[in-house]
DNA sequence: TTCAGGCATAAGCCCTCCTTATGGGCCGTG
DNA sequence: CACGGCCCATAAGGAGGGCTTATGCCTGAA
C-alpha cells in the first residue's frame, strides 16, 4: 500500500529529522547539536537537508560563523521544542512511574504467612518504591494483567516466565513449647496423639502420619475444623490450642524466638514449592531486580 | 562515543515506536493503527514491543477481543497525542507557510521595467500566494538569504542553481513617434544625430554606434546625464525628450501601443541576458513552479 | 597568508525496521 | 462441538535509511 504510506509520510515529518532540527535550532549549530545527539556533524547536516526538502523551504541560513533560522524555521522551532518537551516528559513519567510502583501478585497463603511479616524490610530498603499487592490464587498472565512480578506455588515449570525457587512447600507439625510441656515434651511422633490436632482433615496430616508411621485412623476421630490459612493455625498453635501441620519456612521467625517449635525433622513434601516468577524481558528492570534480590536474600539470610 | 549515544537514547524514546504507540492508543488496536500508518500489523506489534522494553513496563494489556492501556500507557498516551498534534501543526504550518509567501530577489532594473507592469497578472492568477520582492543588485546566495527565486543578469553560467533564460539584455535606440516626426522620421542611424541622445555616456551607445557605423566622437560632444534606470529614460523618451538606448524586451507594451518605436532592427548585444534562477532542490515546489511557469508564459505570449 | 572552525558532500556499510509467513488464543456460528 | 474468523505474537529475511569516515570549501581571525 504505497499510496497510503506516502499520504501518511506527508502528513507527519520524518521524526528523526525533526529531532535533529530541534537540537540544531536550540544550539544554532550543526556541530553542537550533533554532539548532543551523539552523532556526527555530517549526520546532522544530512537530516536537516532531508527535512528542508520535505518542508519545501530552507530552515536555516548558513552564515559564515553561525547559522540562523529562516522564517519557516522560526515558525516551526517553538512548537517542535514544546512537543519534544512533552514527549520527553511523558516518556520519563512512564519510565519512572514504571519504576515507582511494583505490582506483586501473590497467593493468599504466601501474603499472610510470609510477606506480611517481611515486606516491611523491603519498603525500608526501597523507600521510593511503592508496592501494590494483588492477592489471588489465579495464575496471573503477565500479558493480560498489570502485574510486574508474582509468587506462585506449583512445580515451577511454566513456559515463558523466569522462575526462582523460594522454598519447598513442605509441611511438618509445629506447636508451642508450653503445649509440649503439658505432656512432658514431645519426643516422638506418637506423642502428638495426646495433643489436639488442628485441622486433622488436612491431606498433609495424612501424608505426614504415614511417613511417621502413625495410624491414619486417629485423624478421622478428631474433630475437624479447618482454619484455612496457615497463619491462623499458627496463631492458634502459638496460643497453645493445638498442633497444626504447616510449612516451616513460613515461620522461621517464630521458630527462632521460641514461640513455636518444630519437634521433628521429618517433613512431608508433595513436590510443590513457592516460586518467584516474572517475564524474562523485564529481568533487569530496577524494581524487578530489587524485589528479586531482596526476597532471595531475605530467604537465604535467615 | 557510545556513552553519549546511549545516554541520549535513554532520555528520549525511539520516535518511530512512539508514533506507532500514539496510533495504537487511539485505535486500541494494533491492526487498525498499522493500517492508518500504512504498515503491517506485525510492524506495529514489533514497535510496541520495542517501546515496552524501553519504557520497562507493558503499555497495553492484550485482552481477547481488544487491547487496553496499562497504567503506564494511560499516563503516556495523552501527552504523546498532544505532542504529535503540536508537531503535525508546526510541520503543516511550515509547509503551507512555505507555500504562501514567495520571496523574489530581483534586479532593480528588472523590477521597475518589467515586473512592475506584469506582476499584477501573477497575483490575480495565484491569489493565495503573497509575493515579497527583494530588490537589490547583489548576487543572492540562496544558502544565506531567505529567498525563493531570483532574477539575475549575466552569462547564465552560475553553479548550483537552475536557470531559465528570460531574454537577452540587448539594446537598441527607442523614441516616441512624435520626436521622430520632428525630423521627418528616422530612416537611418545617422538621423539620430539630429536628435537629443539620452545618457550618451552609456557604454551601450558606444557599442551600438560602432555597430551602426556612426562616429563615436559624436557621443562625447553630447551633454552627459545618466538617469540610471531604463524606466526613467523610457519615460523621458515617451515624453519626447530624447532617444535612449534600452532593452527592447522591457518595453513591449509601449512598442505595441505606439508610445515608443524602435526605428532599427539593429540591436547591440554584449552577451548578457536576464535569467530566472532558483535552487534545483526546490524545482518542484508549487510556488516555484507557479512563478516559473507564469513568467515564461508571460514572456512567450506577448 | 595561513590557520582554525564550521558546514557540505561522497562513498560505503550496518542495522533498524518492515514484510511475508505462520502459529496460537478466543470468539462467534452452524 | 467443531470450524472459521479475528487479532496479536513471533520468526526469518531483505531493503533502504541513516550513520560514519574522509574530504573539500568557505570565511574570519591571527
């Protein structure tokens, strides 16, 4: 469609040439403008000549020691400068805006069990970065939603995204030291049978009982009450209300300060893990890099 | 200077990509925008992807039946549209402005002897074209002065300009019929010796006297009074005050209506001529073309 | 007169950007 | 439910725009 093309071309000037014109008009010098634009004087000369032919009139008068704008050039220069200022502003705004807000899509579990406790340190480290959490269990599609980076749980084999493993979604019983003390300490798995089990219907309990050699039937006898989020169960555990089976990695802080204890090294593992994922194209964006490095360091450093 | 270049590039976006972005943002469709810009959908997709990588954030969310602007895209779109409107306006203004005013540099002689009588018909034929005359005898340099087209006298061999010969700068005596009648008509060159010679010091008289076989000494005896412009001498001649030697082509109208007569076919010619000149690059500009065609037709048609 | 600064021009090459071709996702309809 | 249409993404390939280097010209200053 050469016709359409030529029509369009005549409506709007060659942009590269216009950019050069703007610089030349500001400096009133081909050489200086070329320097500012990072190109040679010859290139600037070429572009101006091109533009003059398109406009149909000279834009500069070549005087010995300097150039001056022609009437046509004077008409064009102010508006062009303003347009470029606008363009530059918009671009910069989009760029910095892109750096200023980080949209994290995260699983509910991860948000309440881990991010809630740790995000503060990220904010402190990057005060200029506003974090917007988008909490849902959908598998976000970076092409369709305005999301920068996400936490997913699963096998880690998603196409078209860059992934970093955060930790395995393993599970093991946890309880408060006080509760353990009520039965003289928890020495072996069977001791758990003498304590309240939180959410005994959880599939994880079943797996763990099997791995630990405990009778699965015991679980069925217990009163079932699913709390949903691990954080709630953990709180109940801290309060001494019973023993949940949870992902230890979520509660490193509680383990560290003694509010909770992990009585056994035995952990269940269904092969799933938590992953940090983002589009490969944005791997090196400052905010992506900042979040990635922070979260990996945070997990490694504890 | 790769450093400078990359710095610059990061300050201002890739312009072609921005132009595509503007169209896409307006249509909210890659395909339609590509159509408007006279390129393929693939090209639009490519440019948007490029821009998104530069900005560091997606600008559009790809939804099934249509695309929508992301937050970053929304921030950018209005300013970008405005900037392009500005650019388009400035460009159009420069373009049309370039077509609206025609600067003609002309020799004093030509202006008063020919243009003054004829320019009116050009104005009538091109009412939207304003003509600005720049009258001087300098040899204008199109690179240094804001001139569109010029009339020059000389050999016609100037480098770097396009030339059209208007007519030879020949010369021959002219006089009013009444003055001729006072001596019973002018039949042969020698008859002129019985009449007043206007500006007898003019080199043209000398040349013509020699060509006509008249005694050159006669000229020296006459009272010298140079009037300068041929138009003044012609007026004096019409008033019957004497005989000037002038370029016949300037006075076709006077010859046609009988105010002046050219008694002899003998014309002097020093090889010079009047020429229309302009930069080759502007050969096809509407206003250049209009003036050229008009002046050539005007001279041919008489 | 020579030198320095600045623009124009020519030749040549690289890389951007566009095209064609193809595939995938989602929608509607028969 | 399958099929065709619409729209966008991607890959490969090619043309030409636009940059660089090299050189020349002009002018004003020393």
